[in-house]
């Protein structure tokens, strides 16, 4: 049975003082700033590319995974706009989302986007999931943007370069007609060494030896029109390939 000490605090059967507040009061929640620190620590560890933006798309904070899409560090993205990097497949969708946010709607908005990680890099495509965050109010919400890349989709490969340059095609056409090196040079305004230079480069590129093999390979590759005499280069198409002429 509990007894009361002179100080008025209850004492348990072992004689130890119990807390003056009983049952114990839970510890006070950490300050709001601590929550923000925890959020930032978690954000930086998540491998998914994530950014927190203003309603207009201006980046407030981005994690390393998002910054790595452009070979940058998170601080370099702050203050930039997501639309500086991502191109929506349907640009009108952005206007619809902005209007929905203005009207106070709080839905999840998937946006199909395309982007390049740098000049000359292949185009990537995926989905940005836009989630409004914060308490509903008259103020525009912040946006949580998560990027999911569609790794199964591949951009169309660039067209293959033509097998020869126009000068090389003309050299081959003259060689196919039996012209000598000097005659080829005279017809094209090249020196003998210049003609031999082009023929040697073609032989290395096509891995053949001798003019006969070069001419034969030129017909196989469509560089020379198969139905023309005297021999002539095939007509180049818009994609850089060659189509036999009339």
C-alpha cells in the first residue's frame, strides 16, 4: 500500500519516489525545425529523383538523385524551374494543373516528360508525379515532384552516316569506269596523292584491298547506281542514304 512522504509525493513499495506527475506525461514534440531536418536527411537518402517546388515549378530543394540527372549537385537546382529541364509531352497539361491548383484541388498529377541529361545525350522519357503538399488554404501549395524514368523506352537511333562522302562517291564512280588515278584527279581537281588518300581511307573503312574490291563494295552498299553507265553515284536521300538513280 502506498504511503505519503512529507513532501506529498507517492512512494512505491520499494521506497522509491514516483514522478510527481502520474501517469507520466509524454515528452513534448520536437520543434518544427527538427522535422524539417529529418525530412531533408530522408530526402537526400532516397534513390528516387525528388524535388520540392513552388506552385510555379521553382525548385526549393532537390535530392542528389534528381540533380544527378544533369550531372549537378542539389544546390545548383535551387531557384531553377523544373520546366527548364523537363519537356511535357502535352504542354497544355501544365496549364490544366495550374488551374486545378488555383481552384484548391489536391490531386496527384502524372505528367509524361522528356529530357536530355546533356548536349548530345540521347533523349530520355518518363513520368513526373506532382503531389500538392501542405495544409489546404488560400495559399498555393508546394509541389512534391517524383521522377520515374521509363527505362524500357528508347529514343529512335540517329540515322546512320552515309557510307561515303560525295567526293568519295565520285572517285569510286570514275574508278569503276576504268579511269586512272591521274585522270580521276584531273576530273575532280585533286592531286594524285589526294585521290590515293581517299581510296586508302575507303579501303580501311570497308576492310577491302584493291580497286576492284572497292568498286564491288560500293555497288553492294548502294553508293553507285547499279543501272547507270558510265558509272555514277546513287542519288542521296534525305536521310543520307543513297538510292540508285534513274
